[in-house]
C-alpha cells in the first residue's frame, strides 16, 4: 500500500475525519461556547469535501485505494463516477442542513459542540459506505453513519419523544445490521471473498441468493424502504427538526445510492435474481407511503411517509438495471433531496413563541403572514409530488421511462397510482396555506433557513430547465462510470 497515495485518493473523507478529530479536541477544551463556530466550520468542511468529490468526478476516472495483494487485490475503497456524484450531493446537503440549523438549535437550547461533529462523522460514514469496494468496508461505513444517527435522534435530552426515537432507531437498526452482517457472511461463504469483484465473478447458487436477500434487507432499512420502514415515522416525529432535516437528505441519497451501487456492481451478474425482489419492495414502498400519509396530521409524519413513497419511486430505477436505471436514480434522488431540504427548512422556519410547529393546522393562512415562504413551499411540494412543470416531475419521468424500457410496466402503473393518491396529502398542505384563515402570528424566519428555502425553490422552479439538463448530463456521465 502507498499510504500517501491512499490519503490523496480518499481526500474527501480525509478532510472530514481530520476536521472531526480536531473538532473533538477543540470542543473538549472550549465546550459549548464554541458550538456555533464549530457548526459553521463543519458546514465549511463538508462543502469543501463536496467540492473535492466533484473535482474527482470531473476527472472522469474511478479512484481506488487501500489495495493489498493478499487481503484486497481490487482495493477496499473504490470511488466510481456514480458514487462520486452521489458523495458530492450528500456532502453538500449535509453542509446546508448544518448551515440552517443554528436558529432551531438555539431556540430548543440544543446548541452543543457535539452536534456538528456527529453530523460530520455521520457524513463521513455515508461517504465511506458509498466508496466501499468490499463488504467489510461497507459494514464499517454503515455503522459509522448509524451510530452517529442514533445519538442525533436522541439529541434532545429533555424530550421523551426524542429519547424514544433514538431507542427505536437503535433497536431496529441493530436488527438491520445483524441481517446485513449475516447476509455478508453467507455471501462470503458461497462466493469465496468479500470484494465486489469476487462476488460478481462467482457463480450463482442458492446460498448466495439467500445471502443477497439478507443484504438487501439490511440496506433497505437504511433507505427506509418498505417493509423495513417502521422506524421512519416515529423517528421523524420524535427527533429534533434539524436532525430530521439531515436524516431526510444526506443519508437518504447515500443509502439509495449505496443500494444501487452494491446491486449494480457486486451483484450485477445476478440481476435476474434480485430484480423482482427490488420491484416488490418498490411497489410496497410507494403504496404504503402514499396511503399511510393520508391518515396523518403531523407534518413530520407526512414527510416521513412521503420519503418512504419516494424511495419506492427511486427503486424503480434500480429494478430497471444499471444500463437504463442508474442515471434515473441519480436524477430522481438529487431533485427529491434538494426539494426535501427546502421543505424541512420551511418546517424549521415556522415557529410560534419559540416552539416548533408540527400540525397541518399550524400552516393555516401562511400565504398572508409569510407569502414568500408559502410560495416557496408550494413549488417544493409540487416538485416532490411530481406535478409538472416543477423539476420533480422530470425526475419521476426518468424513473418511469427506465421502468417501461425494462419491461416493468406494472410497476410504473403502481407508481402512477401512488402519485395520484399522494396528491391527497400534498394538497392538504397547500389548502391549509392558501385557503384557510390565518392563525396566530409566527416568529421571524431565520436568515439561514430562508436562504436555504429560497435556493431549493429556485432549483426546483420550472423555468430553470438549464439546471435540469445539466443534471441529466451529469447523471448520464456518472452512470457510464
């Protein structure tokens, strides 16, 4: 191994680890007094890591590191164009989630120095699992993200709901990790190795397919796909809003990108063995998410079920296969997480008497009290719902086209049904904002939150077709690598 070359090739993760370790030292010395400074520094480190990952993507070559002739001849770390694209988006979204969390953390008296460090280490784990070229590296990356996420979910120590969210996430996450580890052991036993190339080269067998099913179960939990979605509504409702803004964006695209990368790379030759499994998970996710949200009055729970449904749409692209579906997955998830970041920014912005709101009725008459925020949320809701000509429509069109080209017409029809059903709860939010009489006045919007919502809205605005075309070109390039 060439240590310096490995550090250079893994520069985005090296930046995050280096900042995290220095931040731990500074936090131990300065305590919570420097939490605001650490938060801004962490957002900057994530932005730099995102820029470095995008620069690596621009070179057009895959990057391999930690190669060992005995243990890992193909390298434990390999960043393809697909994963570099996903990493750059993941780190950028984590930076924005940290940037807009300051006001909410201060209002809830949660601004402690551990918060930005946990987000940093969680993002590092997301990057590592995306760049994994071996099941062992994959597991380490997932657990790094998971352990940070468990603590973040329970970060509000004086809240019973937050503690409950953290406990549920931990217990169910431990079960999912066990399934993933057991599946990895079976795959290792029947393929003779843990490297993706070794697994891809192995012959198909019953034991390998059983191991694959367990691996899919573990990864589907991280993506909150049905039927492994049970934790999502409770964690979204109980965790602090800034934490949920992070959960619903950076780890979300990382988890879906990871599932696609593992299936396309390690299990690509076994496509026929897992295609129908992913298709069934996709259909279940879309329907459970759409119908489950209809019965909710909590904005966070609605967005949680919406995320389950939208993961189902992304899985259509994965079920379509690497050739037709890879670019569609990247386009869809990128547009979705950008819009979701803006929507959760809106939730963070809407506070009354210093307390966060969470009921649909709290949105009543928002267009009269905060017209800019109401119009921004309208565009973002239409984008997530896939209503043309908002940008999200083009993402949904990409995955539907990939599904049809791969002969999954029935799955596309299920997606169309779920899209129609989802209008029932999306339009409830719009109705409350624009048609209901205004309630009690809301607090002043934090500048960082307002800026994030504005940027997300502009990117989703239908007139910016140049942004959509640019994203399509990048995703097509990433899918080719």
